[in-house]
């Protein structure tokens, strides 16, 4: 990290940013690796596009269900212990994926992994809310969300190379190995996160869950999350199949495309995070949405295209997507009060996973693979994604307005005192 970043954050905060980014990296890689493996998995396991879409969405559905079940308990435990419990379960689930030999075993393994992996991100966001002020959360999210880029530049190319050199099980074993090392570091070095326990009420887990779900301001944020999830989950599952069959990429060119795109995303992530703190989180989200909509419209209409053109388009597209993710994630952490953070983040993650699962399943029904391998109706997915992005702009604008009004009211009350 830069010298300026080190002045903003204490050494322990820098460590926490790094470890949370690493955790996100392993969880995101576990989910994202299925997309490029799709071109290998579908013919190897002899499954259809709809079956593959269900394998992807099964993780999301189970993650969503576990997020709801965990939400009521999320604010009643030390966040470190809560994080470790689910991370160990995630590692076990990923190992089961590495052992899968057929479609049904893989489906079961993805469901098991989703039960644990789906809660980890929400715990991480709750920890970020506890440890960092809103004014610098854009920068924190910029570094943590680098996990997406790192999974592309490090994880996906290595995973694809392992899959091409050995078989499709190898990338999952790689994730298990690096995750075990991360779990050990968390256990030994991370401090307990218990400040939220000092202001907990006597309500039980189910009452806490019901109260959080029914809060009107939280509900609007949850609707925004539904729309934010649609884009990635619809286009991602068939990205590699679309690239190899429709755009004319070779399997060995996929690691190059993901790797180059990831390098630029790693470079731009912290810059976007800092920009969102200075320019405004909604303004950054708006700019990212416009870029994303234009590029989705272009990308989903392409035919046979040179690799260098595809790389340029992907770099611009992922820059727009990163701007949306970083700014909206920072805004979402500002909505709940401290006593509700764990529950809110768990519910929000659950809604994200469930709506993403629905999007993946619907995408599998819309997209049809011809006998020659070409995917049809991919452009229809693009139109759907663009529509969801337009509506999401309005909802995120409301979230930003609500936070600004609340912070202004809080400042006014402090001045009165």
C-alpha cells in the first residue's frame, strides 16, 4: 500500500484490510472459477446449459438461505469467532467440490460450500463498519474489492492452467490450500471484534432478525441490492462459453484475457476507492453505471473478435463494474446502526445471493447452446442487465440521500449539545 494509505490507517488496520481482502479473494475465486471452467465442465460431465446454470445458482440459493438463518445470530458473537466458524466450513465445502466425480456430487458440494461461504462476505463488511470511519470506507472497499481483480489476475489464470494441465478438480484443491493458510493467520493474528456486544438488547435471534428485516430504511437498501446482483450473476456463468464459442477465443487464451483484465482492475481498484471518498460515492456509482451499460450493450452483441479488442472491452467494462461495486458497498456499510450491522450485512448478503441465484437460473433458461456450440440469446441478457442498472441508479441515489440527511442531523444534534 502507498505511504499515503499508511498515514490514513494504523498498522493493524492495514493488516485487517489485507486479511479481509485475502478472505474475499478465496471466496470470490471459489465462486468465479466455475465460469471459466464451464467450457470444460459442460462437455466433461455431459451437462446442459440449464444444468450448469443450476450448479452456479445452487451455491447462491444455499448462501442466501444460510445468510438469513445466520442474520439473527450475527450480532451476538465475537465477529472473529463467527468469521472463523464459517471460513472453516467454506474450506470443507471447497474440498468436497475438488472430490466431485459427477453432476449430482458437484451440485451437493456447491450447496454445502454456499451455506458457509455466503456468510463470510457479510461478516467482513460488518468488521469494516466496526473498524473504519465512513469517510475512508471507499478506500477500504477499494482495497478489499481488489479481491475480485486478484482472483482474475492470480486465481483464474492459475486455475485454468491447472485445469488444462491436470483436470477441473485441480483449481478447487488450489483454493483449499491457500484458504487453510489464511485461516491460520486469522486465528493467530486477528483481534476479537466485540464492541457491538456492549449495546446489544435482550431480544432473541429471531426477534432481532424480524426487526432488522422490517426496518423501512433497510428494506429500500435491500431492493437496491437485488438490482445490483442481477448484472454479474446473469452474464458471468456463461462468460467463458460465450468467449470460446461466440467470440472465437481459444481455451488457452482465456487465462490471458482474465489475467490482463485483472491487472488493470488491481491498479484501478484503490484509485476508484479514493475517488469515491473525494468525488462522492453516488457520483462514482453513477459514472461506473454509465460505463458498464455502454460496454454491456457492445459486448453482448459481438461476433468473432480479435483477442486484443476483447481485452480492451473487458478492461473498460470491469472498471465500470468496479466503480459500481466499491461505491455501493461503501454506502451499504453506512446504513445500519452498530447493533444491527451483522444482521443487516447477513440479510443483505443473503438477498444478494438469492437474487443472483435467480438471475443465474433464468440466464440458463434464456441462453441456448446450439449443436455447434454457439450461444444464442446472449444479447437478451445484456438488455436485462442494462435495465436493472438504470433502476439501480435511482435506488442508490435514495440510499446516498438518506445517509447524507442522517449524518447532517447527527452533526446538528452534536452542535446543540
